[in-house]
C-alpha cells in the first residue's frame, strides 16, 4: 500500500521587518534542506518566510507576496533540485488583502495548491484579525497515492474542518503548520492534535517554529497505545523524519470501527 516519507523542519526563523530579514529565513531553510536525506515531502511552519509578531505584520506591505513571488521562486528551485514536494508558510497578498497561507510545490517546481487559514486568532499572543482575511477554501491533494490535507494553527480548534477533510476528502495525513507562542493556549495544543488524529484515524503533524517561546512540534499516528506514542520535539531547531503508512491506517480502521459505528445524525 502507498507510503510517504516526510521531513518536518522546526526551524529557527526570525520575525522579519525587511526583505533582507525574509531572505535570511529562506537561506536558513536551505542550509537545513541541503543536508536532508531523500524524502517525498518537506514541511516548514506557519508564516515561515516572515515570522509572527506585530512589528512583522506592520510591514506586510513589503513582506507579503503573491503565489509567484520571490519565496515561490526560491523553493521552486529547491524542489526541483531535491526532487520532492515542499510546503512553506508565507503571508499572501491577493486582491489587496492579506492571508496566512501555505503553498505546496511539486518536484517539477510548480504550485500544487495554496491553503489560506480559515480561522483568525485574536487572543493571547495572536492579533490576526487586525491584519489578515480568513480563507474560504478547504484543500486536499495527493502524493504517491497518499491523500493529504492542510489546516493552519487556530484551525485545529474547530473539529468540523478536520472531520470534513477526514470523511469527505478521505485524507490519510493532515499536516498543521503553526507559529505557536507559549501563551495560555499552548498547554492544550497537543491534546487537540492527539484527539484529531485518533478520532479521525489519520496521521497528524503539527509543526512549530523553533525557540524558547515556541517549539514542541508533534507527530501523531492514527492510533496510540502502550507500544505506540506520538513523536515530540523540544524547543531547539530540529527535524521530524516520519513515514505515512497506509497499511497501518487500514489496520487501525479495521480493528477500531469508529467510522462505521458513528451515526449520521445526532
């Protein structure tokens, strides 16, 4: 059955104020990617190109890009060189509005899809409603016969979105780039990831940026028991190398028939 190998980079990016700062982040990613073993997919965190701060967002007129901007050109070249898919976070400008977006580029250097965050966080260390417009499209795509979906950070707190991806898009793997600061919402984060993975019987990756106030990325399989646990990182720059095994998904769904046992109406 289909499998997919990925590298999730918990990268030490900076909160950019200028184009030069953004380019520093791009080069930091390249330095790590150049040393990676062969994988099918490389994932970078939410708003990777610019970082996440009020001072950064005050400079969106310089830092935001359309889907064919400098960051796309940069990663398009790397995707072709590494012969893999790359997913990176960036502030997108579209129709004179700003979006928190993730682009996926294929090994030919072409855009596969762009997902824009559908829920804007405005609490704790977040101030997204002041700067960004919510997306309105739910997306999924396929790599090597494995079906993938995307959500971004605050999206995880709305179970209907993940459920739609699991049941209507029939995804195997949900990845969830974040820029998760250690505010009072941080301690509940992993509970949501594990719950979303287990209740939907999918793999789930939640990837944060590195740093003392960030970190703790997590990769959860479709089932957790006495012998199987999620993979978690600490705060420093690090990488999760993981594999999506659709055989395991089928085994879990066969043994634990949550999908069959649910009712259509409650």
